[in-house]
C-alpha cells in the first residue's frame, strides 16, 4: 500500500483530510464493544454491531502532537514497548526509521526503577501500544516520572498516560498504520522528509505477517463476536 504523493502547494487542511481518508481502510478507528469514561471524548458513534468508532481526526491530531513531543527528546532515549505480538513488526520498523529504542515482549520488573539490575534504563519518554497489556511499563514510568504516550482503544483505562493516541490497538493493519503515520510525522517535523517524498517503507512493510492458518484462526475469533452482538 503506497502513500499518496502530496504536492508542496497542497494546503495543510487538504493534506490532513487526505491522510484521514486513506487510513480508514486499515480499521484504525474501529474500537471495541466497551467504552471507558477516559475514551468517551474520542468516540463518535457505535455501529449496529455495537462497536464504538473512534474519531479519526482526533487520532491524526494526537499523532502530530506525539511527534512534536518525541522530537523534543533524545530519540535513542525514547523507548517503544509492547507485549502484543502484532505490535512487534510495527515497532521494529518504527525504531529503525526514527532511531528510537524497541523493547518487545515481557516488560521485566525493575527496568525503569531498579538501578541495580543489568537491564535498567533511563528513558526520556515511553511509548506503549496498549496501556493494559503494557501495564508494568506504564506503572514503572509513572513511578519514575517518565512521560508515557499510549495508543489506546475504546476499552482502555488511560489515567496514567500523559498523551493518548486514540486508535484500534488490536489489529495488525491498524497498528502498522499508527506506527507508520507516527514515524512519518516525526520525520516530517524533523525536516528529514518532505511531504512529497515517500518513506523508506510502506504501511504494508510495518505490518506483522501471519500464516494462512493463523489468519483463519483470527477470523474464527472475530465471527462469533459479531454474531453475539446481533443476538
């Protein structure tokens, strides 16, 4: 999937609308059947199946804000972590492109709070793919006074986050789109990329690939959920 080429003469608002339209196909705005009080401001409606829909304009706006925040830090001291399998490839590609530091898999207790541990680190910013899955990272960052940026779905509790990026943080394509958009915005704001230039990788390259068997299992999990919502 290739990102549309934008001309330098294109108005900022028109570019914003093009980005919004383009990313909808990734499912980035499709939430869950649950909403928390923290995520209500980012929800526009519910579908007939009971799924809450996230305001994509707010998603793009928060991505731009997050990029500004990240660019104020020393990029190597920005840690991007996730215990979600589907977030692995997006994070690896994001860190390769931007220079941030990936921390994948289980977040070891004491990583941010115990200087005696060999894996102890002192980042300036933590980015998490899911405040629930990455709860240990959020808790330790909060205790250590480290700002946390979190990609948050409609059912997430975000009270310990400093900046929320509202988006579907469960889907493979959605996670790829979020990290691709954030990487692109960081490079644009740095001046390392022009609006009419293509990134080194396309959105598809940021996506975690799975086998056909895994894809069938994924579909089997989704179908019963929709059937239950119609009952």
